[in-house]
């Protein structure tokens, strides 16, 4: 089960924002999971469904996750109904907001997720079995992206049903007034506070690294899992590298 893997293994995932499912299928091999995005990407339920199928069809053992548009019951359950291994909720600031995310992501009695014969349950053919398993097998990740979230990180992590914390480096650094200063003292202190909250509650903590330096930084700081780059970043860096190599040799 993916929540168990999150808790025990140093997982490496990748981020996919582009809506063409071929991108997810090409990117997935070798990764443990693929995070499909609906918050800052031109995706809707239909394109996420195609992305999930693409990840499942790809070589390797990657599983599909998705980030919800916001901490909304409808947004979360519509994603989970597509058959994801987990969902990530942005901008969680308090334990009450974490509890609301759990309420949306879990079937009764742990939550109030609605029951329907969707793709997650093989369109209803396996509905009873899926409802019985889903609460244990579906991961809930919550993002810590501002100072308020940092200050409440331990209480958020201790919320029943939260499987992992995820630091959003760009938003967190911006909220702290040090946008992009990932080596700076203020950003590091905030991150260390979140990592300490995870350690205190035995909750894994992950983040996004978009450069080699970022990977080295965050692994040395003690993150438990990483998303290593984004589809847009891979495409841009690969194109720039080949372009410059060609120009140098012509």
C-alpha cells in the first residue's frame, strides 16, 4: 500500500503538469510515483484521468497521485474517484484544515467521502471491496507552504488520516519574504521546524527539488522523500542543453 511505502521507503517521484498523457507515460518509468497537478496546471478531471491511465500503462512501478485544486471536498473526492494512489492538498495551515482534508478523502466513518461506482472501484464492479480498502490504501499528503502552516506543522502532522507533510519551497520562501533564497537561514529554519514536526509524530516529510543542488540540499537536510523535477523543467533543461551543445560544436 502506498501509505506504507511513504512511511518506510525513501521514495522518489516526479511532477507532471502538462495535460498530454504521453508526457506522464514517458516520464513515469523509474520513479516511485508521479504527481499530476490541478492547482497550477491546465488540467481537469478528464485530463487527470488520462494521466492516471498513462502512468499505469508506463514501464515500471510508478503509481499516480494528484494535487487538488484546493482543500475542497468536491475537488478531493473527484480526484480520488479516478483511481489515484493518493491526493495532495495545498496550503494547509491548521489542524482543522488538515481534518477537513481527511474528511474529504476518507469514506465513513473516518470521513464523508461519497460512495459511487467510479473508475476507482472498477466502475462499481468492485465497489464493496474498494470502499473497504480505500481508507487504508489511499495516501493523503498535505502541503506546508506558509509561516502559519509551519507553526502548526506538528499538530497538522498529528491529525489522524494525514500520511505525509510536503513542503512547498516556492510558496514557503515567498511567504517568509525570502523568495527563492533556499540556502538562507530563515527558509532553512522553517524547513527544519517542519522536519522536526514530522520526526515528533513519525510522519514522513517530502518536498520538490528542481535542480541538482536542490536534491543535494534537501537530502542532506533530512527529507524522507522527494519529487525530483518537473516535466516542464526537464523539457526546458534538456532542450537548452542540446541547443547549447549544438551551438558550441557548429
